[in-house]
């Protein structure tokens, strides 16, 4: 799988810019995603809750959605398309493992327009984020989708043994077919809340060979730096308390063993760093007024899958992660060599 760092500058694209992917308008892709996922997840509730079997990883369900609608599907304003859902029972298990209820999954993806992120990755993929920041939806190439399908049994085994992981958490794999074109889509966890500014973002390969951000990248409002930049900026390292350090190192070591078992080498680590500065924080609070309120049932809930939860395990509540300090948004506490208080957000 390619790195989560492909998403580049994770800021909403300009509203009047209509991007295309494989000659298909992004609005049609977003519409198809919301139409079909809403039906698929709703239909899953009628299926028995049972153990995942090996054959479940290879089941593909297909439905045709004509623009005029039929007795099973609503009319829509997009070209006729067919929508395939891969391994729906297996992905239902993955969502349950991380405390994502079907109605919450539907609410996140289908209740509000998906937000398109600017600057597609090197592969030309499109990235969307749900309005509540919970999920990233990414278009993937055929080989990448095929590789994920092959990994599913091993991925299932790893999650059962080690739910504490910084590896991407996959919640659904789909394919939209229209006009002879296949557009494959994966739903993943999002750990970079839009309401919290990342003062530094690094795409770390673990190599110094040509690993420095280009001049063009540095000119962006939110550039993604590389290994040599990190060594220069954080030359004396990052500091953690003993418990956090041990949990982080254990998680990284286990994740590396999993990647090795899957024979995955070309992978990178996306590191977002937020500096806990009161002045900046006040400015961010002013700017965050347009970000949708994530309060439900009178409690502040951070993202389902946070960096801190990924190394220390889930919270006690079955209704998502509840935090006494929502200002941290699930970041991993750290300090710079200057003594600055930092929050780290990490995913492979």
C-alpha cells in the first residue's frame, strides 16, 4: 500500500474547482460513494452477526444504479453506474473492532457533503474527508486495491492479535464502474484533524538519499518535509515521558514486523507536529468556527482512531474515544529540545 503521506496539503480544495479522476467528475464520485455506501451498510444490519470466515474476504457484491432509479435504488443526477462492495462482512468486523457503529459510519459518510482535499498525491489519487473529520476516502489504483484484497486475511489476523497499531485502519473497499471506467475507493481512518493546525508535517522514509523537500513544496502554505529536513529541524530529537516512549516504540516495532511479513518496504511514516502555543491556539479557535461541531450526546469526542489511542489502546467507552481534554485531539504528547510542548500525529 502506498503511504498515507500521499495526501499532500490536506486542506479543502476551492469550492469552484471541479477535479476529475479517470475522466470522471469528483462530484459524481462523491455522489456515488454516498448513495451506495448508505445502502450497503444499511443492508448489512440484516445479515447475521457471525465469525468471519475465509471465504468472506473474497466476496464481491455488485449493484447497478441507473440515473432514473429503480425499485431498489433512488434516482440520481449522475451517469448510470455499477458499484461493487468487497468483503463487506470482513470490513464490518474491522469497524466493530474499533468501536464504529453502523449508524455512526453512515452518519459520517452520508449525512453531509464530502470535503475534497487539495493537492492530490503523486499517484494522482483523489482524497476526500468526511465533514466530521472521522474518515479519509481515497481513490486507489487497481494494483493497490488488489494488494489490499490479498492482505485482508493477514490484516484480520494482525488486528486480532494487535489492535494497537499505527498502520492504516481500513473500513471499506469499493469500486465504481461507469462508462467502461473502474474507480476503486478505500475508506480509511483519519488522524489529522482539520481543526488543529499542523505546524510541521514530515513524510519520513527512513532514508537520507534525496530526502529533502523541493523548493516548490516549501513554497506551499502547508509543506510536507522529508527526512533531511527533519534531521535539520529536530536535530536533538523529540522527548517523551517513559510510559509514552515505551508504548510508542513497542507499537512501531510490532508494526515493522507486520510490514516485513507482508514484504512491504516502500512505505513511509507521516508525522504531523502541533506546537501547543497559547497565542496560536487562540487564533486557531477563531479560525475553527467554520469546522463542524463534533459534540454528540453532550460529550466531546475526538476522532475514532487517534495517534494516542493507537499506541495505548482504546478508551473505556464503547461510544468512541472520550477525552477529558479535547484540545489535544488524541495527539501524542512530546517536547522539543527547546522545551516546547508538542502533540504528534503519526500514521504509516
